[in-house]
């Protein structure tokens, strides 16, 4: 009886309406802490592996992942979002979705294995065959994990997800480093995501304690699959867009330039992934619960965008002015050529996080068809921009892609806000202060960087950081910026007991 009651509770989310605001913020704090730990561990693995392995090792694996990431985006068929977003769902429906995910995972793994000889011929690199075959296992792991992870998110079990994710990194990071130390070469890079996702899958099953039933024909999941199919097609198209630059560079310039480019973008997107993960885990379930109250949903989204930009704009602004010394310090002097690419992509990364928030909004509102239409329009524009910059090297690809993204972003926002109370003016007013403060820091940091060329790398970074901080701090003299930052700081509670009270109006 207890097991049956626990299973029913997994699918019933009515209790989440109680203290939804406090629950969301507590979840945000837990997941931010978790992501901070994960970010530190992944940063360690990035730095250590960059010193132990050659750029060509990373370029070799990037040739495979640029292709397999397309399948990974389609692996769950968007059915995790369907499970999270749907107001009411039951055991039989989720069981059917589970078996659909498993079937898709096996199919994608088989397709990936069949593609191995084609990748060898396309890149003229025989080592890709074995790498591709082993990498295909990620699809099987993903298929087994999707629905259990979705149920954790649906029930807003942020602490459980945090424990799961940190534990996976605790196992995967040392394993990859040990393999690299023992001469495994590029295999250390291949094994890392397999271990990470495998541990995550096992822990998801243990934490949910839900065993799927056998597929049933009389269960109506057509609407869920239709919704998820649109989401999956959107993710697939977005992944094509994100992988196109790597594919084109690998084809046109080879492994070494691709290694420089992929390491620059992966290092830069470490904070993007670590911030978007917890933000998504909190935002999507909360927005789904608010979908019947458009204005409250809009206020939540505006607060979310405000917090995201206050956290990320200073990070990427600093990385823009300190790009080369940061690259040299973290990856080593042989990666210095990645510095200019890293600098350009710092601007792109901030836009990427804001775009992620648009995706969450559309999914939460059940607007999967509109999301698909949006990304189908954006994909050829982005790929075309990469092709324009391709003859000018990796810097040209990064610059052309970033410029085009900035040009079309206002239209993207306007298109996505259709049917809501959100406007460009409302969003602009919420992200203007952190961007202005970051621009001030970038101006003083850039000025300082012109006098640090002869200093050791660490001293360069510290000098630029001090100048950047001073420039941003001057903007605190402006009352609107000071008041807004004070509101953000109030989100940090001094004690656990009064957390909900202090944050009761955070999203209103």
C-alpha cells in the first residue's frame, strides 16, 4: 500500500501549489550550489585534460560529437518536457513514454554505429570509427534515464537532483583524469560523458523508485508525443545550428584549428551550462504551474531574466577583456591562439543564455509548434553566417555568427512574446542595468589590459579584474542600478527558517 501511494504521489503535483514561490527559490539556491560544485569540478577536468592532451585529441572527439549531438538532441523526443509540462499524467502514460525513449535510444545508437564509416571517409580519419561506436552508448543511457529525470523535475525535487549530479561528477572527473595520466589520450575525453550520464541514470532510478510498466495500447499518449515531437525537432534544429560551426571548421581547416575553437567554446560555455541547468530545472516546472495566470507568469519570467543577466553579464564581460590571459592560465600557452575566439564568443554566450530562457517560456506555455517555427527560421540564418566567416578562419566564424545573432535577437524576442503580456520594453528595462554596469567594467578592464602585457599571467588577470570591478562599482552611484542590485542581494537569505517569508514577493 505504501509503495502504491508513493507511485501515485509521483504523478500528482497539486501539493506543489502550496508555497510555490518559496519552493522555486529554495530550489534555485540548492541547484545553484550544486552547479557551483559541478562547475568547479568540470573546470578542474578541463584545465587538467587540456594540459595532459593535445589540441588534436579534442579536435578528433569534436568531429564525432558534432554529429552525435544532433541525435542526442532528438534522443528523448521531447518527452521529458511533455511529462513536466502536462498538468495531469499517470503511470501508464509515463510507462509508454519510457519505452518510446528506450526504443529511440537503441535506434539512434544503431544509426550512429552505421555512420562510423561515413565519418571516417568524410574527415579522412580512421580513428573515428572506434570513437563513434563507443560514443553511441550515450543514446542507450539517455533512453533509460529520460522519464525518471523528468519525474524528478516535475515534482521539483531539487535536492535529489543536486545530489545525483554532484555524485556523477565526483566519479566521472577523476576517472577521465586517471585515464589521461595513464596515456589513454582522446579516450579519456570519450569516457567522461559516458561515466557522467551512466551514474546519473542509475541514481535517477534509485531516487524516483518508479518501475515502468509494460507498454499498453489503450493509453492515449498521442498529444504528449505530438508536443514532445515538436520540442525534439526544435532541439534537433538548434543542435544543428550549434554544431554547424564545428563541422564546417573540421571539414575546411582540420583537427588542430577545430581543437582550438572547440576548447575555446567549451571553456566559455562551462558557466553557460552550469547556469542554464539550474535555471531551467527551476524555471520550467514553475512556469508550467503558472501557465493559467499570464501576468504572473510574465512577472516571473522578467525576474528570471533579470537575475540571469545580473549573474552572467559581469562574468562574460570580464572574460571578454581578459580572454587571452584566461586561456593561457587555464589551458596553457599552446592554446593562446584561441584567445581572440574566446573573446568574441563571450558576447555570444550571454545571448545564448537569454535565448535559452525563451525556449523555457515557449515550452512551459505549451507552444512547441511556435518554438519549432522559430528555430527553423533561425537555423539557416546562423549556418549561413558561419559559412560567410569560414574562409577567414576560426575567428571569422565566431565573429560572423555573433554579429548575426545580435542583429536578429530583438525579432526573436518579439516573436516569442506573442500571446503574452511581455514586451521588448519590459524585458529591456529588466536587463538594462546589469548590462550598463558590465559595459562600464569592460571599459576600465580594457584600459587596464593595455598596461599588463609584460606582467605574468596571474598578475594580468588580477589587475584586469580589479579594474573591471572598480569600473562596475562606480555605477552603483546610479540609484536605479543600486536599487536593483539590492533587490537581487535580498534573494540571499541569512537563515533557512525565514527563507519563504523573505522571498514571498520575489516574483510578483
